[in-house]
C-alpha cells in the first residue's frame, strides 16, 4: 500500500482528487483510515460502509462504472 506524508490538510483533498481523476484505486483507498465510516459518497447510494476494504470495494465498482 502506498503511504504518503501530508502536512497541509488541503494536500489530502488534492491527493484524493488527483487519484480519483487518474482512477488510481490504490491511491484513493490509501487516503482512508482503516476503520473509516463512509456514507453518501457514491452515486445514488446512501449505504454506510465501514472499513477501508469495504470502501475500496465500492470505489472499485464506482470507478468501473464510469470507466
């Protein structure tokens, strides 16, 4: 897994959108805490996802949907 050092909070946002625009699933996933709780992130989906792996699976489906 790619680990990065970020000092400016906006760098997290920049890294997220850069990874998303590159469809880089591993980089997007690396930005989430292992025990994260995510809701209302994915298109038309109000499901609550718990944990990095659950979020990773959903991002994989989302990226494939718009590829």
